């Protein structure tokens, strides 16, 4: 099931504000946490991360796109 949200939707405003507050000066998002029991690495915590950035951009595209 697919949902389409619009930026003016009050239900997601707080979440969008948090998302945008975590964007770095370079436009990327950092990796904040990693699962402790994984056998693979997702990157270094506290550093810009391509997967976190990709997912953040997907959310923004869906909302504003």
C-alpha cells in the first residue's frame, strides 16, 4: 500500500523538521546508530553516510516531489 503525503500535512511536520535539522552543511546526513548484532558494516557512526542520505532524500522526494 502506498501513501502520498504533502508537506502541508500536519501529521508529518514534526518528523520533517527533525529530518531537516539533521542534514549537514554539505547536504548529507550522518549515520547515528548501527545495529549491534550485524555481521556487516553500514559505515562509521558520526560520519556522512550514503545510505542514510539516500533514504532521507527518498522521504523528501515523496513529500515534496
